[in-house]
C-alpha cells in the first residue's frame, strides 16, 4: 500500500490549521496516522473554506428548492429553468483575504474562479457583477486597495470577454483591515445540457486541462481563507494566486466546444485546494474512487513535489472525466485552442484517492471522510454585549439640520451614495451584445438572444443594518435586491448568497451568522426565491476586530418581455412623481446618521414582508401594464436622495422636479430616513389613476409627490437646488477621493 | 456579398460582429480562423475587438503574424475591403496596413463609455451612407485607444481626408473634453490612402440595435453593402424595421 513517507506529528497537523481533535478524528477515520502529503490533502478538504464545518448546520435551514430549480446547492453553481428550453446558471463567491493581501490578483482570480464555476456546468458566462467593501477613505491603505481591486476585476473580466454589468461598492471603517470582494457570474445553458461534476464509469480517464501547475496559491484555502489576519499576514503573499485571463478565455472556448459533443461525463474546475478538491469532490459525488499519477501533471517547474502539485491553486485549470475512448476528441479540441490536456488518471471503484509520484503511491485515503468527514460544528452563540446599547437611539438627541440643501449635497457626496461610474467605466459593460441596461440603474438587464426574454440582476447588502440587527439586516438585503430587480421590470427568480463574517469560534459572530441566515430564510421563503448556490467566508477579522456582518445577496429576475425593462431616471417634463409605500419616522442605521452625525445606532428600518410583497407586486404590474416611465427603489439616503438620483443619474439631459413635503413626521426623517418597501415612480399624467387603482386594490399606500419639471429639485420649502449642482457633487465624489 | 469575421485566440467581439451582421442586418457571414490562410471568397474582412493573444507584447503585435493576416495583407493590397474595430484597428497599424499606432489611454485606465464621433468624410465604402458631419453615438471600450502618428503623417491624413471619425462634444466640437483617450487631433477612425482599409476604435457592431444601446453603427456596414451592391439587383431586405 503506501509509501515510505513517515507519519506526521501533531505539531505538523497544527501548522496545517487542524485542531488536535480534528487531527485525531481524521486518524481514526483512516485507521492510522497520515503522511505529510496526506496531511496536506486533509488540511485543505477539512478547512473551513472547503468543508463549511462551522456553517453547514445553520445553512440547512435555507429554502433551496422550487418548481424551476434544476440544480440547488451541492454542485459548482445553481441552475434555474427560464423557459424556451433554457436555464440560467449562477453563483457568487468571495475572494476576500487574497484581495487584501494582493488586491489586483486577488480580485482578478476571484473573477476567474467564479467564471469557471459557471462554464464548468456548460453555461456560457454572459454577466459578471461584483460586490465590494472597502475601509474608510481616511485609512491609508484604502485608496490602494480600491484601485487595485477595480483594476483587477476589469483586467480579468474585460480580457475574458464577459460583460460586467453591475454591483455595489460600500465604504466603512469596519472594513479597514478586511476588505470584501464578492464576485458573481451568470451563464445561460440549454436546460437539457447542464454538465455536472459527478465522476461515473469505472475506468473512465481523468484528464487535466489548462494551465500548467505552479507554486502559487498553496494553502490559499486552508491558511489564507480560513484564518484571521495578524502580523504574519504579509508573509501570506505567496498564497495569493496569479491569474491569466487570456488562458481562461481559451479554456472557456475549448470547454464549451467540447461540451457540444458527447465526450465527457463530468467536469469540475480546480479552484480552492486545486487538484485535491476537484478530484475528491467528483469522486465523492459519484460514490467512487479516483487514482492519479502526479508525474503526468503539466508543471511549471520540474521540481514541484507531490505535495505542492496536489495543493497548488494555479488558475485556469479544469479536471475532466471523459468517456472511455473519447480521449482523442478531448485532446483534439484542446490542441486547437493551444491548451495542455493530459490523461493523469482514472475513475476507480475502490472509494479511495490514490496518488502516485515517482513510481510509488504517496496518498491512499478513503474519499468519504475527506469529502464528508469534517466535523460539523454547532458552535456556541450569544448576542454581542454592546448590541442592546447600540440599538438605542433617541431621535430627540438628533438636532434637525439647519441647511437641508447642504445636507442633500453632502449625502450625494458620501462615498456610499455617490456615483460609482469611476469604477464601472473600467469594466467592459457591453461585450456579448446583450446589455439592455448596464451599471447605473437599480437593476442591470440583459436580453436573451433568440427569445423575447431578459434577465435582471441586483446585488445588495447594507452591513450597517446587519450590525444593528442581523436578522432584519439580512431580510433587508433580500427584499432590497428583489425590489431593485422589480424596479427593472423583472420577476424575482432566485438568489445566490455570499455570507461574509468574522471568526465563527466567537459566540457573538456565530450569533450574527445564525440570525442572518434566519433572516435570509424568512425573506426568501416569503418572496418564494430559492437560494440555489452560495458561499461562506469566515474569519474576516484582524487582530480580533471583525467586519460588520455582511450577508451579500445577488438576485436574478426574469422579464417575460424585454420591452418591459425600466430604468430609475425621470424621462419627461410633465410626468407625475408617485411614491408607493409608507414613510415612517425612523433613522436607525441611516447614511444620514452616519455621514452627518457619525453615528451607527438604532434599529434598522422595520420590514413587513407582506407589505413589501404587495408593493413589489403593484410596481411590477404597473410596469407590465405599460404605465411606468421610471421606477427607483428608495434606499440609502432616503427619499430625497432617491429623488435626486432620479433627476441626475440618467444618460440624457437632467430633469428637475417639484415635490410636496409631507408634514406628519419630522422633516429629516421624511427626507432622509430609509424606511423599507418604498418605490418612487414617474408616470404620465393620464396614467396616474390606473396606478392608483392598482395600489388601492393591493392596499398599498400611494402618494402623489409632485411633478417632473425644470432644472431644479424643489422639495417643500426645505430643498431647492439646481440639478447641475446635485450632479456635480454626486459625480465628482469618488474620482476626487481617489485622486487625493 | 459575403463578410468574413476573423477569430484570433483571445478575440472577444468576433461573435458580436457576426451576430450584428447576420442576425440584425441579414448579411451572409463566414467565420475565418486565424490559422486558416483562406478567406473563403469574402468581399469584406472584419478584424474584431478583443485581446488577441492576450495583448502579449503589444496589442495586435502577434496577430499580424498569423497565417490569415498574410492573406489579408495581400487582399488589402489588391483593393479588398478590410475593417478593423478596436483590437482590429491595432492589428491593422501593427501590420502596416494603416499608418500610426494606438497607445495607452491618456487616463491610463481602461475606459468603457458612449462617445460622440463626427463623420468627417463620406467618400469611402465605409461611410457613404452617412451624411457629412453627422454625429454618431457609439460605445468605446479600450485601454490602448490613443491614436498617435508623426506630424507629417497627421498632415497627410488630414489633407487626403483619411480621418473618417473624430471625437466631438454635444455641440459637435472636437474639444479636449470630448476626447476620451488623448488621441491626437481627436482621431477615432482612419482609412488608408487607397480608401479600402478602415480602422476605428469605437464599436459599430455594438450599435446596430436600439435595444442594446443604439443603432448609429449600422451605417458603416450598410455603406459597405451599398458599395458592393452597386450595379447588382437590390437584395430583398431582411433588415429589421426601424434601423
């Protein structure tokens, strides 16, 4: 059987990130002490990043099924049927730790990795979105990180030919030392041609394709992604992977061409934990074994050891299980595209991972414990000690502003609200020829060629809300993403989530995680949007300081008719401005409170899921009935900011508006409070009564706010600003801070 | 007539050019592979946008050595029509079919945005269906789109009316603000001295349908069709209404 390699010590296991109990558990599972190469294999498979040991128990509660779901969590990505014989395949994934250490490559390889998860299922990627969280601009590293990450996303995405059509970017000092880079990709595939990563057919050849294997990224999963930062972080630089988008482009074309034939039975990309995870996971799903010869693996350096080869996270590589006899077809296609393709092993029936190097077997491990044997932790949880105090907000202590115009301009200048054009103009938004609505509106919209349909996308998470109440905050992320997609004219279809949290071994972090997942569950259930894929990123902490809980939600919607697509900016003078929903007197967690009073306090705006659904239904019906000229969700900055954005954020000439103020609550709460379930619509005057009828039938409050007119935004007697001034503040905020 | 759209390793907007020509404009299109020396009887070659060969060395530097480019250079010298879009323009400059070069954007970053370009001359197979001084809305998306050439070349281009597209503002003026990448004289597209090879940085293939951003680019392809159809019976239009 195995090898001349000696068994490892407990100290070596600890260095590999395994606790003493975990090491013992593994030794018991395999009936002996592993050697060093086997320890490496176990350490990555049982890392938090790969095994989800701290989150699995909690994630079981999420709604993942639905009548249109073709593939839920468990494969490389989720898949939902959209009719016309087609399906969409999508997922969001994090690349947080590498991006902090090396922002360009960290972000670039984050994009590369998620792309592979999509095309490995046979879907041509057509849309990228990204959700970014950076520290505050007064932190010395922020500008460097922002520049590097945006550059890296563009550098990879543009070169690979997938349009980047949306996303969000937030700045908060809670991310000063732990930025977040969450990358989303969606592809379209024929519903009956979805490829999976389940090894079948004993004796079938296992083929390695793509880039050569090098030393980059070793222990990226186990030691970089599964641990906090501290003063040894810089030394982790070699654990960041290096991306080559040109190679990925060739890989996409080669794989999709191969998938048109009948040559392969399973395919998986080599992502976190590289060759190890792809071979173990494919074998595990098939209930089989896999035998590999490391000497066959194309290497950048001849001196690469078996350990390094197995753990390398070199990018742009895929592992294929081909039909016996179809090897030639695979080789031919990869040769055409100039990529390596080598048979490195075969599927077996012994349920083992066997790895040979230099003529001897260096790894002999049962697949089951590797893939499914990691402990499932039910970690202790308790709310943070300071939370109750943090949730107290006495509005009487908040003095009303003296100059509302200056305040509005200040909010438009706030990095969390200001135009993100500085970033998205670095991304190719149109390649692929499908972009109907690009970045800059509530939802991006892409048409589906050959059909009348279109897809809409939004990614959202307000981490301030999540800090103050993770349950409500997570619900808010879901409903806001759905509301954005509805404003784009689409019916919400499904969700993929990226749950970014601190150290789960701390009870308060585990509590935040559990509460957030509970909120996610309740909102997705109420809105009937299943969670078909997702990712958990723990250990986003430095020196014990955790990020605010950030359960990022990416939501995909479907337009049955692409002509229903709707944008957020006013269209014509004379159109009437309406508000769907009710404004309550609440300022907790608002951008107004943070930007102007430097306070993150209170409870986030309340959500009534039934009310939210009714508002969304009225909005969508009005759009489908052709009554809506523009629709804009109210979020950070509240109603005044939403109105300003409707005036200034379009590509054509800006339009002003005359708006009446409601007197029932304090003015700053009416203008800048962030009550949920509200949408600003503009409609032609002749259509107002029909929209009113729809609202009344659904019991949704509807207020006539005013009219689109002129070149100033006037709200009551408190706000009177030229739209050109609003625009200047909003457009210059980010470029100015980046150039400082 | 027949169009040929070339695919190099790393070409990205090749499929978009094929879609625009075939599905939107109803043209007959052949896909040409970089390693294939034959042009398969096409009447006009399109070199598409993208990052051919990963922009290794310089954008377009390697593509010029591919087998299909050898044939295309001869084709162009014989008067065949060639249109290079973005990376295609870079390839045409690298292979000497067009003068000058495309270097890094003045702002140093990749820039994707809509621009206005003015049609400077309609006496070419590529621009004849536009009006003189017509302003087009087209998308650009590039990191190396700054056109440069020595003073003498620039003078020749202007004197011979070889500048076909120029970046302008909403008032139709070729100002610095209207210039997205620093290109000398706001040059967005040029034709060669014999007026059969056209290179442009904006993407007309992404401007053939109002649904996905506007249809101002269709005129370039229609101009070529009109040129080649001269004297031939009018082709039954499969051009969608409204274009």
